[in-house]
C-alpha cells in the first residue's frame, strides 16, 4: 500500500518534464492518475508511459479545465490531488516587452493557474490537495523575467488566498517553487556554457537540482503527511533563495573557469 493508495490525481502539463515524473511517482504510490495537456500525441505517449488516463485540455481555457474535472468525477467518482506543472520559459527585457508574448505568458502562468486551482478545488468534494509548480524567479529577481516571474509571483499570493477560502472545505492549496532544474523545457538553458556552474556557486547545498527533488516535494504535499500544511510556498532550491540568481557575467566567468580547468 503506497502513501496515495485509493487517491485520484489530476496533473496538467503532464506530457513531459515535471508532469511525467510526478505521474510516475503518484502511480508508484498507488494513486489513479489523469494527465491533461494540449498536445494529444505527446499526452497519449506520456499517459501510456505512466499508466495514466488522459484528457486533452488547454490550461488557459477555463471551460476545458472544468470539463477535465467533471470527466474525472464522472469516471472515477472523486478527485483528491491536483498538480499544475504546465508552463513555458520566455524572457525579454522590460524595454522590449512584446504584447502578444506577454499576454500569452500571463494566460498560462497566471490566469490559467488560477482557473486550475478553482476548478480542481471545486471538484474536491471530500477535501484534497492542490499544488502548483512555481519558480524561484518569483522570489529572487532575474533580468528579463518581468512577465514570467511577475506572473509566478502573482500565483504565489493567489495561492494564499485560495488556501484561506478553500480551507473550510478541507482543500489544501500550496506551491512548490523550483530553482533551475533540467527538463525538456529548460535544456537549452541548463546546457549553455557556465550555467550549471554559476547556479551551483549560488546554491549552499552545492549541487544542481533534479526533477526527483521536485517530485519528492510534490509527493509529500499530496500525501496525508502534509495534512496540516496549506497556503505555503515550499522552496526546493538547495538554499539558493538565501543568496541570489546568477547574472549574465556570472555565466561568462563560470564558463571561462570551467574551460581553464579542462585545458
């Protein structure tokens, strides 16, 4: 019997990265898992890999998230856990913010995240746990991330409000804020020269984060071991929030030093 035996879980953004890792862990802990994502081919492949059921939906469309929750209740009779791991990385200096890119960022990272909390929490008729994957950039400043980090910071505060409102229904609402971790979405960043070294230099625990680090935190918040935890932003960052995010010149210096060590 796993820690989540008998539970039903929904994961949006479940076709890659954190979503697949979380789904696999939930299945290993005994939960029934539903994955939601926009791309049917990637979604079906991920669901097959994880032993999960799938539902095509767009996080930015409130009606589709409501339909996802309703489908789970219709087929499984309950919803106990919901995780939003959807998102995309984009950056732009304030001076060159583009309206279309900025509005898309807000739709995915902020309003979509709020719709997710709303519809999943409303469907948790016997209480439950709603978890959003957040970002360290919402806590520490990073040049070029005004739209991305600003939206993430908005969800941080909205989570506290949701936790207060849904608490009387037994629904817990929390965040897991990740430092930079290599996923399919971030590989182009983590594999750039000097990036890993610069992040490790600003991380007190002295290593780069992994998907497993995030999955472990989510699994704990989803379980009954966290039954008295709500409205929290759990920073899973090796202590990086105690320092600062690396700047471009840090990457250049770290890349140079790494090259000198191997020469």
